[in-house]
């Protein structure tokens, strides 16, 4: 639709030209001549076959926490020096196939083996500089060991994106996420984040992942206040609100009866924030093209746990059948399991007609192919999230 040609014969005459321009700027209305199918196909291609090599690495599967819904067994140790050097050699011998390298540090708790992160990073950056390739890094950490000194050390290692979990308020968090000996963890993590916020650097983003059960229902006001203190006047802090899941059926029995079984309660929480003056910076990365496509669905994404085996998924890696190959003599060797998984092109039945197709590309996870559209984020959350994103900008209601 050409906004400059708005006339009485179009529904757009029901709103002002200024409002129409606002809708056009947000991509809600587009030029009628735009070939959106071609754009979608390009998004799919760039999403599932990116030019960036992305590697998730576990320096260790050991962890200082024993979260009651964790799916890992924590039986493996730390990554041996021989394995580290094999990864370095593989990156060096293959980086010319890619435009960039992104490393995501995972675990266990990766900060238990910071020396491994430092050793690998220094070599990765040297390889990328020599080959004129971009390098970036992120980390998923429980945040307990993330002191300002450790944080600055990580920033110097080009780790600019952080995911830290705070499950609701102190009482709910310390019910689910405890130390190995059962001690609470909330105050230490919250204190670390507040200390980090005082560091005068702008080159990072911290996403607070919040996994909720129905326990949060009696702490809504306290919950909103805690998020407000983290987010207010600091765009470096974002929030992702999730439901506690029974991953691989390993959640403790005490958690199962408290699980949120539908999405209406999360929508209620979004609505509470939208109707209040409390600040919340919703993480909107999933709204980017391909934003909810599982990393395992991308051809150039790999996961390497501490034993050096090659996988696609960080969830089921302790199942030996999930191994998709090995790294050896500077090469990535794929087995039959890898090719059968990647070649499975079955997509969501609603894909071609769904307005949100650019987000999931119809195939959010190759390991769990849906027979029906099961995009709960899109079906229930999206309107509430947009209301939070656009909290201070309102458009006139179009009737008729």
C-alpha cells in the first residue's frame, strides 16, 4: 500500500496519515508490489544455512548448582587440553568456508573453567584476525561466579551477550535453583548483576531468563518490583519470561505439580506489566527474521561438550545416539544421523499461511517435528509482548 495515496476508497481513511506512516515504519503495512514470498524464501535460506559458523562449547559439564528441573547429569569433567587443541585446529582449517565465527559458552557452569574459555578464545581471535573474519561470543551462566572482575575479564574476551537465570523472586528462585549443598543463590546473583550495571561500559547485553511455576502467583507485585529495579533506565538488561519445563522428564516430582500448563498465566503477567508503571525490557531477539528457529536446525551450528564429541542439540547430548559426528585432524566428520536429521524438511502444516512464518521458518526444531502448528509464543504471547514493546505509543482503534 502506498501511504501517500491514501484515499476514501481504502480502509486506511479510517486513520490519519501520521498513524499510517507509523504502521508502515513498523512493517505492519507494506507496499502492495512487495514480493513477500521471495523475501520469506531468502529469510529461510539465510536462517537455516547461515554464513557464520556458530559453535556451542561446554568447557565443563560440572556445575555448582543443583537446579530441580535440570536435565543434565553432571557426570563429565572438564575439557582436556588435547580436545581444546583439536577444536582450535578444526577452526583454523575450516574458517575460510565462513564469513564469521560465533562461540556460545555453555555448561554445566562454564565459569567453573574460565581458563579454558580464555585459552580457546585467544586462539579463536588470532585465527579470525589472520583470516579477516569477524569473531563474537556469548555465554549462558547461572551468574553466581559472575563478579565484576570476572565480567570484565569476559568482556576483554569479546563475550558481549549474557544469559543469566533469575526464577521470579528470592523465595521462588531459591526453591528451584540451589547450590550443590542446598544453599540459596538468589541474593548472590542479584548482587552480581547490580554491581555489573555500575561498570561504565555499554558494549554488552544481559538477558535475564525467568523460568516460572505457579508459585509466582502469590508474589506478582514483588516480582514486578524486582524486574523494575533491574531494567529501569538500563537498556543493557533485558528479560525473557518462560515456563519451567519438564525437560527430558527429569524435573523433580515437587516441581511437576507446580508447572504452568497453559500460556494464559504468562499473558496475565505481561498484562500486569503493560498496565503498570513498572519497567521491563522484554528481550525481542525472537522477533528478528528466523528468531525462533532452533539452533539445531541451522546447518552451520554445532555443539561440542567437554568430551569433544559433535552434536546439534545442547539438551539431549548425554544420549550417545545424539552424536552426529566427530572433530578429527582438523575436519568435521558427519555420520548418517546428521544427514538424516538435516534432510528432514517436513514443516509445520500452517507454515505457508502463517503471518509469523519469517520467525520460525516453519521448522523450529528438526529433532521434534510438529504435525500441527504449535507456536504458543505466536498464538498467545505476541500481542501482549508487542503491547509491552509499544507501551508508550498507541494507535487509534480501527472499527468496521
